[in-house]
C-alpha cells in the first residue's frame, strides 16, 4: 500500500512539474510510408496533430478536434479514417504527445511530381495547418489496378478496346468486387449513352459464373452483372456513364446489414472515322471475313413472270445495322422490297452469322437484257481497308407471253438482231413493205374511224408513256429511291416489330422498332445511319420544320427502346409504344414531303 502511494505521488509530482516548467508547442506532423512510389502503388499518408514538450510531460483538455482534408489531384483514395492516438511522456530532455491522427491509403494515377495541399486541425478555437507534401511518382507496375475508396466493395466497367472505328464493336463488362460475405442488391442505375447502339448478351440461366480475384494482396469475389456489345454510331470521344448501385452489406439472420452506395468508373471510347475514299457500293458494313452469295432463280422466263434474286452477306460485324442492298435493274423490271432473313447471333466476340435479302423482280417486257455485275463493299477491320465483293454480270432472256410487248426503251439492254429476223414486234407495228401493190380505196379516208383513231390514239399513248417515264426515278439515283421508299420501308419494319410484339417478344420488338426508326430517318433525309445521333436527329427535324410535338414523340420512342435494354417494360407499354411510333411516322410524312 505504501508502495502504491509513493508511485501515485511521484506521477502527480511529475505532471505538476511539467505543467509548471514545461512549454507547450502544438503542430502538425506528416508521416508517409513511401514518398517515391510507382503508379498505382499503395502508400499510407498520415497527418498527426502533436504537442511538443520541452521538459517533462503534460496533458491537455479540449472539446473536440475538427479537420479540413486536403484535395487530392491525380491520386486515388483507397481508404481513409481516424487512427487511435498514443501519449508520449518526454523526459526532462523533451518529447512529443500525439493528440489526433488521420490517415489515407493512396494510389497515384500518373507519373511525375504530385503536390498535396496542407491539411488543417481545429482545436479549442485555434487552427493548426500542416505543410504541403510532394510525392515523386515513378513508372510503377503497369499491371497494377486502381482500387476505389471503399476497398471492400467497388464496381468496375471494363471495355475490351478503347480505340475503335465507327461501326466496330467493343465488349463492355460490368463487374462488382466484394470482400464481404453477405451482400444484397437494393437498387441500381445503368444510364443510357448517346451515340452507341447496344446489344445485351443474354445472361445464362444459372447466371454469369462468380470468380475470385486477388488485387494487391486482397481477395475479392467478383460478380459479373452484365455484358453487352456496343457499336459506336458517331466519331469522337464517347464517355460511358458511371453505373451506381445501392447494396446492403454485412447482413445476417438477426441483422439487415448497412447500406453502401457505390459508383463505377466511367471509361471513354475514342471513335475514329472510317478512312476516306469509300466506294459507292459501301453501305456501312464493318467487320471481318465478310462473304457474299448471290443467285438468280432463273435467267430465262416470260414477261410478267418473277425472278427471285437472293443476296446473302455473312461473316462477323455489324450485320444487323446494315441497310438493304440497292439493285440496278433496267426500267423494264419491277423490283419489290426484299424479304429479310436475320440469322445473326450475339456473343462476347460480337455479332456473327448472316443476313439474307430476297428480292422479287418482275420483267414487264420481252427481250434480252444485260444486267451489270453487282458489287458490295465493306470495311475490313483486319486490313483497315475497303474490300469489294463482286457477282458477275447476268444475261436475262425474257420471252413473249400473252399480250406482251417489246421494251419501248433504248437503254434497257435489249439486243435487237437483223431487221429481217423480226417479222412482227406486236399486232400494231410492222416493217414497211417496199413492193406494195396499191389500189384506190372504195371508202373515203377523211373523217373515217381510221382517220380519227390515227389522229387521237398515238398522241394519247405518247402522253401516257411520257408521264410514266417522268414519274419513275432512274435506277442509278439510289438515294432518291431510298427516300421515296422511306415511309414504306419503315412501315414494313414496324410490321416486323409488330410480329415480335404479337409473340410477346418485347426485347425483339424494341430492337426491331429502334432499328426501323433510325433506318426510316436515314432514308427519308438521306443521312448515313452511322451519322445518326440525337443531336443530328434534332438538327434534321429543325431544318425540315418538323413540329415540336412530333420531334418530342420521336425522341421519346427512341429513349424507350434504349431503356428497354436495361429495365423490364410491360407488354401493354410496348403496345402503346407501337401505336405512338406509327402515328409519329405518319405525322412526319404529312409534314415533310
């Protein structure tokens, strides 16, 4: 007991002496685990509020300490927080006592000198500020990954490539990293992106497999949330928006856990334009290993009978986005809109398969016609060059049918043999007979039926043919043909979307509707599909004085189609969208001729 009293007396005396003779000096000290780290290398940076003693030991009372943290530039904060403080009892020669300690776990993002502003502590009405601190960052490990602030739970958006061409695909993967045992999703937000056509890869029935990954010595369970293929529709920088999620972590049988809100990174795609000098036969197809198969069901037929012309494009690329080919047939042939067969499959490597266009072609007149070679060009990603696929020229022999006529055009490719070989072209036009034996007519020709028929019928036939020729566009003007067919093709595409809607295929419905609306607008206003984005569409509507209500309706439908890729939409909602799409196209057609 006496011994305990002696120790207590000694400590009381020591504190009394130090408070009497010791002098207090408060300052902020900086401690750094490595002032010369590499890029992405983790370091610990601590700011310590200390009281310097000049002889003896001391204590200090305060009502709390507040801090003002520095702003970090080019540095990622992995973790931060207050640490426990210790008390240093100095000898008569002096010492220091730690009052407050706040630490950061940091990762530099780039090489070079990085200056960190001062940090401040406020205690008993007085502010104590540290000095600025400089890191000298070297190369570091190029494979090291930046870890977000919450090192136990974070999300990452990964792209398979950050530099690509318009129409080239990239794989985007959304991943969740967790060091917690129990996590539960409460809410998520996957924002839309302008300038990208997206195709989400169907999640397997059992979900994407979970994986384990070790990052900087820490083990994580990796959850793949979603995978999608994106096709840039415009050039320049396209920033993928950050994805946000609300989760419950650390829950158990008796606890719901605590809420954690996280946000992913936001990678940027650099989209380069396709090289100049694209052939006229280029229709926005970008890919590798593209092949073309073309066939005619027959080359010998009678006028009025049909020819099936099939064009099959196969390989790997943006096949679903390409427009229908434009065939060059003489004016004597009726070419109907094609039936389209889409057998394109989506996987993590992109789109692969084939797209087939089945045209129905009907010759109206008999004769022999030379159809020029057909060419279709695409941009080959493996060689970074345009390649042209060719189908050889064809000769179509059209025989007479009942009431058939020879072609009235001189530029249709009709091959006419010697005059003597053609006895009768039709029932009204014959060769001139040079050795005719003329006799006086018993009936007067003037004012006869034959006289008036010869006077009225030929000009009438000529006038009708002139109007028909003037109304029919030249086949070479493919843009004009596409423009005139825009409404018809769009409504046909809407019919395809309607079929998918009738089968309750909401996902397929929205994809078909989105593609059809863009294709309609491109053909209507002669704009390449690759150049269409929200800004371009709005600008086009303004130029052509499309009413504001129709503009808003059109853009609203496009947004609904994009949202359908991320959020489930009821069947009734899809039906309403379909009705609005038809009404909007009809309104635009009525205002823009």
